C-alpha cells in the first residue's frame, strides 16, 4: 500500500487554530523595554489574549519595526 502525504495546512488554517475562540483580555501599549528587546523605535498597541499570547502590529512581515492597526467593518466609527 503506497504511503500518502497529508495535505499541508494553509496559513489561514494554522492561524485559525491559534486565534478562533480566543478572547482579548487586555489592551496596552508595548513598554519601552519590550520595544528595545525587539530593536524597535516605536511602541505599538498589544492585544493580549486569554492564553497569554499577544497580537502585535508590525510594519512588515520581517518584524523590522512596530506598525499600525486598522479597524475594518462594524457600525461604530472608532477612529476620527
């Protein structure tokens, strides 16, 4: 019987397992110390999840510096 290869998971499938069902329990600014540890000049907002992990906006996918967070959708206008 030939061995079958399992289909690799897409990025969306992998990240979904890590994020779906999680709850944001804290929103705070990154500390100066945390920014320095990442060699960043800026301190972005952090979204802390109920499992202790944090979502952090970055300027690019290489993590070269802090980035911006954008709100899309919904009925409430949050940003002026």
